[in-house]
């Protein structure tokens, strides 16, 4: 658990009746949350009616409304969470209202819910009628007392929007992530830095309770909105007893037992400070026993690279077999020697080991088919959709294979002939077959299982042979670069990250890599470019290639580098 404030939830001082930062600044600075009413600066002028003076006193004695902002994703029950809070507040006599702003789509617009409530029943006026307060329809900048987010990026959105204030806001947010489209389509690792998001939430909140509430919801077999409600109650974020929240869940009448389980899980996490695992579930890993026979050789490698090498061996054993993992280790021996000669301290070996494992476990039709029928995948889908035991599940896979995907699993001689034909007739090369296959049906499962069985014949396929040739050429280039500079060799090793996927994605990435090698790396190895300039040029070209998949930024970068080289020659 992350808590930006050292106080325990039980000692949390709720920001219920404190004045806003703007009010405090008018008095010479913030002095904490003052629960007393602000005195009238001037006496009532003569002639002012008594009723007006009573109205002024009512305003002064009325506590400031509590402002709550709930940020959620579609399908996570943000609206239900809002209804529970509103029902609980009304049950204790608090005037309350809520509004919602739905996002345009799952990740193209923030889905937010705004609640305002008075933290005490409104007393009746002199004539016996209660003065109902006027509450806001939307949160103002810096005016949120409680921020609740079901996902860390949604909490970041609220912080970026300026809704939170370091002297006012309590943040309750899940550290789980649902990645944005822009994060997924990035040419490299496009994920936002988790620690920077956490630091931003903590810095802009008076108190922050950050837990993996999604993991807690899975453990409790409940929805995350119920867990968040329990965390709100357990953290004493609102002046509403836990019994009122539980009563609101029961009054809703839907999935009562599951929601109460989630509520108690959130309560326990907030009150006891229990910590849920923050790392997302990963794919099944091969047991370490499968690579135990290689441990002696791993131990001979530089310490800095051992963890990466061990993970690479495990990955490649699962991808193909032990012999393929053995080839991985053999290939790294030459890089280890180059690393030692260049005095790189294991940095070159670490960078190459990571990229080599990724290149050797390239994505092909066989790997995709294995992933589609992986039992762990079905378990994840049923868990995320909260499918009851015994319920039939249909999973439709939308595929569009083309000539490249077909040829990748064919013998080299046959694939070569088809690709030549596709080159002669471009319409054939552009042909794609749209398919929608239910991987849970017998026929659909058998299709994927048949493709997955081709793993035993992968070494005979056209794609495998082409990949191995490209890998060997890349490794030779790294060894050659290391003889000149470790930094140069590391930059060339990292450029392999451009090559990924299959079909058009693989073709574009490989083309970008080839351009960097031809126009920058080879001139650097031929001593036609100063070393420092060559290192910077490869790094710049690599970064440019990651900016857009079409290669326009890379083309501009290479043109600029060529112009710089021409000016240097002219100056000489």
C-alpha cells in the first residue's frame, strides 16, 4: 500500500468543513482545516433587515459541501458506486446530489461522476422550513475533497485537470492499469511510467491511499466498485458510517453478497494497510527446473546480465524447446567476449541478451495459435467477465491473414515461389482473408490446435530461416561495433527493438532497421563518421523510427544527418 500521509486511516482528518485554499490565502496563508465559522468582517449596517442578517448567519454557520470526483472505466460500475454513496448520504440526512459525464468510448474520454453533499443535516429556519443548499453540477479546479479512481491513469487525468489540491484532496486510487491505445500501438514500450503517475497523485493530494484494488476485487470475486466503497469507508474519507454503505448495497438488491464481500475486502485493506500485489498477471512461465542444466553456464556470465539471460532461456524453452534455448546461450558467448574486450561491464551483453530473446521468439502464426487456445487465457477472460461456473463461453477471434502470414509457415522453397508470384502480381500480395473463428467451438479449436502443432516443424519454415539469417548478421554487426566502442555496439543492439510482429508491422520495422544500418551504422564502422557523432546519429535515428510506423520521421532524420555530413565534407 502507498500512503502519502503518515497518518493511519483511523486518524484521518476529513476535509469536511475546512475553508478552500482561496479563502485561506485571503487571510495570509493556509492554516489547516478550520472547523469554526468565519467571523463577519464588518457589523451590519444600519437599515439592513433582520431577515437578511439571519440569512448571513445561516451561510456562515453552514459547513462547506464535500466534493467527490469518481473516475472510472466503462463497465466497472462507477455509476453504481455513485448511487451507493448518494443513498448512504441521504440515509443519514445529508443533502446530496450527483451528476455524471460519460466518456465518448472506453479510452477516448474520461467517464467521471461528481457528487456534492453537505456533511450535516440542514436545520430548519425560523419559519420551520429547511433551507436546501444549492450544490454544484460539476467539480471546479482545485475543489475536490475526495478523488476515487478505479485505474491509475484515470487518477492521473484528474490530477492533470487540476481538480486535486495538495492541501485539500484525499485520493483513493487503484494502481492497476488498463493500457491506452497509444500505449499499445507504440513502436517500442509505450507504457507510461507507473512510478511517475504514483508520484504525481501523491504530490497533488493531501493524503493518498494507493492499492491494487483490481487484484483485491479478483481475490474477493467481486467488482472493483464495491472494493472502492469499502476503502472509502475504511479510510474514514466521508462522515458516513460503514453500516450506511452496507445498507445502500443491500437496498440496491443486485449481487448483494458479492458486493458485500468486495466492500469488506476494501475496508480491510484501508484499515489494516494490507497490500495487494501491484504487478499484473503475466503469461505462464516455464519452471526453472527446465533450464537447471544451464545454470552453470549462466553463472559464468557477468552478474549484471544473468537475470535477463535466465528469463531469455525460459522464454525460448517455452517458445520452442531446450535445443533452441541452448542456441541462444551459444550465440551470447561471442557477445560476452566482445563485452569483456570493450570493458562494457556487462551492459552490452545485457542489452543484446534481451533483444536476442525477443528476436528468437518472434511472433508467427504458430505462436498466435498457441496463445488463442492457452487455458490461462480462457481463465483470464472468464475471470474478467465474472462468468459463473458452468456457463458456456464463446470467444470470437477476428483474423485477417495475408500472403506473408501464409508463407511464413510454408517450406522455404514453396514460400519463395509464392512470394515471387505475389511480387509479379501486386494484387495477390495485397490479398487478405477476413475470418471470425470461435476458438471455443470444436471446429475453431481444432483449427488453432492444428496450427499450434506446426511448432515441431517451425525450423523448416521460410520465416524461421529468414529470421535466423537476420539474427546472425545483427550479431556480427554488434561484435564488429564493439571493437570500436561499447556505446556504439549497444546502440546497434537496441535498434533490433524496431523489428517485431508479423505482416506489415514486421515489414515496416525491418525496413526501418535496414535503413539505420545502411545509412548510419555501416558508415560508422567504416570510419567515415566520427565516433561520437555516429553514436548520437544511431540513437537519433532509432528514436525517430519509433515516432511513427510509416517511417516519415526516420526519413527526415536520415536526410538531416546526410546534410550534416555533406556540410562537414564541404568545410574540410
